[in-house]
């Protein structure tokens, strides 16, 4: 038996079309997997932020605890990014901006974390954040494009 690769010129009838269909299915599955991982990460970040908020209120925790938490989480998960002090503060701000857990089912839950950080830092109201989150999804905006859209609109208001 030979391990020769069949070229498309001598492939069986319908092979090229089948290959094209498989490529589309594979790309679609990869996109669904990426979106699923992103939703889980956004949910986790929201939960961590909510827990930080709740403990700060209930137990009077200050900023030093967040610094300690960042250190301990980075030690526990050395191969995982996202547990810096500043990112934990962003998680807290994210949970504060979106107090309802259902938010992760909405557009902001479908955006990467970097997009959400832009929404948090550049926009003041939930309605503005939702508007840009929806547009980013609808138009497949990169983070940089979303920043340009927000900044051009904000500059137009001045």
C-alpha cells in the first residue's frame, strides 16, 4: 500500500466540493469553540469581580487584599494570564458596571475581554456600552476599530 497523496486533478468526482464543505464546517466549529471559551472566561471574570465587590462591602476589604489575591492566583495558575492586580480591579469594575449576571448572555458576554475593557474605560453609561457591544458584534469590529468608532463619536459631541 502506498501513502501517496491524491492531487485534486486526479481526485474522485465531488471531492473538491466535499473538501470545501469540510473546511467551512471546521472553521465554523473553531469559531463556536472560541466563542464558548470566551463566554466562560467573561463569566469567570464577572464572578470574580462580583465576589471581590461583595467581600469588600461585607468584610471591609481594601486594595491590599486584591494585591494579595493577584499574587496568590498567579502562583496557583502560573500558565494562565489575567490575574494581575489591575485586571482584578477591572473584573471588579466589570461586575459593578453589570450587576446582573444575565449580562454575560447579552452582547458584552460575547465580546473578548479586551473589548469589554474598552467599553468600561471609554463609556460611562450601560446604554452606551450595550450600543457599542451590539455594533461590535454586528460589524465584527476589532478592538482597535471599536476604539476608533467610540472616539470619533465622542469627539463629534464636543
